C-alpha cells in the first residue's frame, strides 16, 4: 500500500489490507454507507462485510448495496435477510432474462466498483468484495475528500435505475469534474465508448511514456493503432499483464495481438507472482486513470464502467510507486519463446478470435 504525503489518497494493492481498512471505515460511519460491486462474495469475506453493514444499519446508518445480478448470482436466497431487516437496502442490477438478444445482452453488466461513506470517504478501483482474490494484486484508491459527494451522485443514479435496461443514456455517462480530476462513465454502446476514446486521445498525445496495467488485454483496432503509432514515434509504451490470469481463454487469445504490437516496439511485461487484477493507465507521468474497465472489447463495448481520470500529482506519485513495485515481479515477453508455442495454442487463438468481444 502506498500513501500520499497529505493522507488524502491511499492506493492499495493487497485486498486483505484494503478490506480491513474499509471495514474500519464502515464501522465508523455516521450517516451512510453506499457500496456498488460487480461481485460480492457469499463466503467468509462477504459475510464479514454483510455483518458490518448490518451492525451500522442497526444504529441508524443508511446502508445501500448494489450488486450486479451476474456477479451476485450464487447468493443463498436469505443471505441479506438480517441486513434488510435492520433497514439496509440491497438491489441487484438488471437480472438476466431469456430473450432473443441474450448472447450479447447478458454481457451488458454493471462492472463498476465504488464505495462511498458520509460524503467524505470514497473508494474506486479494480477490486470486488470476494474471497478468491485475497492473494491477487489489485488497485483500489481511497480518497478522503469532498469528491465523495460526486461519487454519491453516480451511485444514486445507478441505484435508481437498477431494473432498467438501457444501452446508452447521456445523463448516466455525463463527465463529472472535480478540480483536476474527472469521473468518466460508460454504458453499453458500440460507438460512444467515452473511456476508450479518452484513452486513445491521451495515448495519441503522449510524448514520453505510456504504461498500461490490466488483467485482460484484448484491445480493438483503434487502440492497437494508437499504441503502435506512439511506440513507433519514440514513446515508451509498456503493457503489464499477468503471466496467467484467472481467465485462460483470454491469456490464449491475446497472443493474436502480441506479435504485431511487439514488432512495433510495444513492450510487454508478465506479472509472475500471482494474478494481476489492477487496472491503471499512466501517461507521461502527468495523466492517470484508475477504475473498473479492463483493456478489452467487452469492457469498452458492453459494460457499465467507471474511471477516475486526472492530473493530480499525489495520485500520480502513488501510481508510479505502484508500477515500480509491480515491475519487481515481472519478466519481459520473450518473443522467440512465444514463436515456439504449441500448435494447439495457435489453433485456439484462431478459434477464439470471433468471440473476443464476449471474453
């Protein structure tokens, strides 16, 4: 965990440390606790959070919990009964229904991760509340400051529209500014994709360095092009991905992009310690992005996503320290070894290619 000089910002990589801090923040809440998660475990960690939320609800704190229906599909039916009886509200975003568009519509999930407490504490980043990620490397930013009020607005919009299906709605994706930071949101859309377009813009304008940290790397044509163009004009472009993620099909499929990008001077680093689930962008050590989207088709096209984008020096310092520490556990992409990969892997790269939008 890295901590800023003024303690307004803390960047966590260790889920256990993050969970303990947020549980302390929940226990100290006086007015409200709002949580929005793609996944919320029904195992030990989820029970800890549920019980903590129930305890503060019993003493009058307003508790609202929004979980994606896909990410929360394994709950026992009575898992939140005590929390609801204590006055808490639990909603599940857009339940999956059988319909003619199920193959793509079921992928239009609320992938955002937000926690807001008492108009003063907010969390944004990559981590769900779960047990399976306890040894993963995540990226969760804790902010102590008034931007929590802006995040509350985002949460309330999502909480009110949890049953509604929509591909795109301007009021739900309007950029929210706060000092030298912006909250960028996406709803499912083939063309608008504000977060991806912002990434393309800052990469196009990069002068020295672009660093991407992502668990799943399946960029579309435009993103591949701006990365290659940047590298070919002398910008150091570095992509940090896990050597083996939790989704093996994605690990196989991104091989379709490694050769052309590597040959255009894009550098790949494999994180080897365990799974890397962090989601970060740092450009020229001047612009940052931290939030929920992966660097892939599915996040940019189908998901409800959110990032905090900005130029705040203290956050940039924390992200730079995070990246330096991450690189200690990385090895460079070995192009010659990759060329010798098994024929069966090459076969599956081609087989999976038509499904890249859904992985």
